[in-house]
């Protein structure tokens, strides 16, 4: 996921999910933490769940959604070939079947993937879901007017690079075959052992061609999940979902679908959301948020209140905040300068600037510290939590800067506690102890993103962050370090401009593996190899802390998203 401000994704974040994690696995509160006012922790069907969010669900078309499973709210409406396992912590980082009977059957070299649909699948109008509907759903995601989703399909499917979608090209994609109503086959132009993860994306949600209304489809999409859209006001600012009576729990082991109704209200100030969840009055007693964290000051107040503290969910997500270098810009072309900065960083002060240890875990690896990513502990420039300015000065002297040097750090002015002034100032203070004077260049968020994502304007030294499209090392390392993904005339994320043939070859080799545990180990080893080049300095992994209403039960927080799973929540 390409550097979002709230949840990770590979392009820009739209209602993403897509931020978050430490050595201990993330977990939701115990049953006692999730008890409602009546003391009964057993989830029951019925009632209305209110969702209070800051970001409107402006893109509700499955073609335009980016995140795996479409984020929490869309995953109630859209089912996909596979989905995330709805369990607490590390178990929730696994991919499991959804519409399909299994997670996919690859051929010998993982260039062909075959899926069989379950029996008895139906849309909200009772018509059967077919493999042709999934093929059409994938094809329409290529239409320029429905852009915004993950870019992998264009890269992975045979002959898809220039495809413009079914509105312009009626022939469709020959790379997707549907030999019968329950079978769908995908032909890839290179081995991809992680295709089951990709099949969790909402581009794999079925769309009946006869009901497709193009750009208007998001106003009333045809549901394949437990809920259907009955209202969509102000471009996703107010969404109302009610039960899809044709959804069958017998075909869906993941979504519990306890509430009768889901009322989503967005465009709210984050402080207002937390105030309402804290008070838990009226409908807010049965409310959650899918995009608003507790800030440092709010968390301090909550921690001091036993009742409120019992209503805080803690989550971890594959996400890393880091310092990035452009080695084409002096003095960062000298590895010793980059290494000196790595030694000088005081991670304890950076963590404090991010809200403290309750909201951030210090990082020395680029990969998040979760097993599914292949996390392998290492620190190529060990300096402890407070940095080693003496070692930094030694390296600077070797690089020809015995008297120190002056550099500029570019950051965002957005108050996100990630790439914002607080973090930049902590870096500035740490480097000063090593004889490095840091001038801060703060930019408005849009200008910041445009500047750091262009090869032509990329600064030499800046704050950055990255989150995973799915819990694996592949979508974490490849976009940042695969030389073939350097984009010279568009949005570029390989900030270190690394184009190492051995790194590229290892990425290809790991992608061939369908044994995801074996792949994870090799992603971890590759992370260490790249880390030794000091093209980035990992700083911290954020941690989610989110309140929920006092009548909310069934709290599940997985390491896939790091946030409360709305499909598991009950309010009675």
C-alpha cells in the first residue's frame, strides 16, 4: 500500500484501511472487556450498529476500492474469492476461502490459478452468483473511469497491460477463463505464489453485467455479502446497510452479521468521534469507529478511567515509518553519511514524538515485526534506543565531514504523528548531537506527497511510511526496492532508486513460492540484505488504540488490518 496517512495501501489511501506493530501479537480485548452494560458478553443478533468515521466512504464501487477486502464497511457488502481470516492477532493474517471452496489451486509454476465457487451463492435479489460475474467484476476494474483499485491485475494478468475495460473493449480479458458457472481460471505472465492474497481485493467481487450502471454503481451496488446498501448520501458520508436476506451463513464462515442494520456516519472530527464513543449515550453506546485512533492526550485520559480502558481495542498492522534517502543527492550518495544518520537516531525520542510506547514501537527492520511478513530481527547499525552520536561522528569524519554537515529534512505539515513536524523535530534534535545540523522543510500534505514521489523532485532526505496491501513481505519490499518498479514519469515509491539485479532476482524467486511460510523466511533474509545498504532508516511501527461503545460485543482485531473487524460485532 502506498503510504497512506491512516491505513496502509500501495497507492494513496481512500478510506483505507489502510497503520501499526510489536513483538507481541495484536489482540482484541478479552470477553470481559467487551461486555455491555447488562453484563452479558454473549453476542446476539439484532439491533443497529453505528459507525462513526472521519473519512467518508467516497469510493464504494468494488473496482475503485484499494484495500484487501475493501476495508471494514465494504466487506459487509462485497464478498471475494478469498478473504482474511477473522481472528484476533496473528491468526487473522491468514488468507481463507470466501466465495471459493479453497484459496486457489496453482499449476506447477504458479502462473495459472483455478478457483471453484461454492454452491448456493446468491445476490441480494436472489439471482445466483456465477464465475462470469467475477470475471466481469475484474474486467470493469480496468475501466479508466473506475480507476483507484490495486494495480496488480494489470501487471500480473496475461495481455492486461493495455486493456481498457469492458465498456471500451467488449471482448474482455482472455487471461480469465470461465469454463462453467462455478469455475474461473486466471493466467498470469509470471509466477505469483501470493495470488490468494490478491484475490481478497474487492476487484474480485462479483458484479452482474446486467445490473452494472458504470460510475453510478456505487450508489446501489448489488450485494453478495450479508448486508445491502439502502442509502448512500453525500458521496458516502452517510451509508445505511440492511440485511441481505439472500445471504447464507452456510456459505460464509467469516462474517457473523449480528446487527440488523449498520448506520455509517462520516465526515466527523476525530475528537468528536472519541468524545461520543467515550460518553456512549443513546445510539453511540452501540457505536464503533473504523478509522479514528486515540491520540496521546486522549489515551492518557482513557487510561486513567477503568471503564473506558476496558473499551479500548489494541491493534497492529503491517506498517513502518522511516527516514528515506535519495542517494543521487549529495551528501547522501556517500553510504557512510547514511550510516552515520542511522547511528545518530534516537528512537526513544522519536517514539515519544509519535505518542509514546503505547502508540508506537521502535523499529530497526523495514519489515514489520510480525511472522507473516517474515520478520527477522536485525540492526545493521546498532546504537541502542538513544542513538550513538560518537559512532556517527566517526563515520562522518571518514566521509570527509569531520566538522559536521548541514542537511535538509523534508516532512509533511499534516498532524499525523508519522511524517509530521513532531517526528521531524525529534530527528533534528538527535542528529544535532552528532554534529549534523538539520534544517526542516515542512510542506502541505499534497505538496509533500507530490515532491517525494517524483524522481525529478525527490529530496535527498525525508520522512516516509509504507503499509502492506496484504500481510506478506512481497507488497512491502518490492514496491520500495525492486529496481523494475522505479517510475520516472509518475508516482515513484522506490525512493532509494535501488536497482540491484540480485535483489530483483530474489524477489522473482520468492514470488514463485506457494509455500507462504517458506516465502516469509526469505522475505526476512532479503530485508536484512537490503537494510545493510542504509537506503532507509526504520523508525517505528504505529499501534492502533481505538474506543468502542459500551454495548458493543464480539471485538476481534487481526494483524491483517489492525482495526476492529466490523463483521464480528454484535450490539445486543
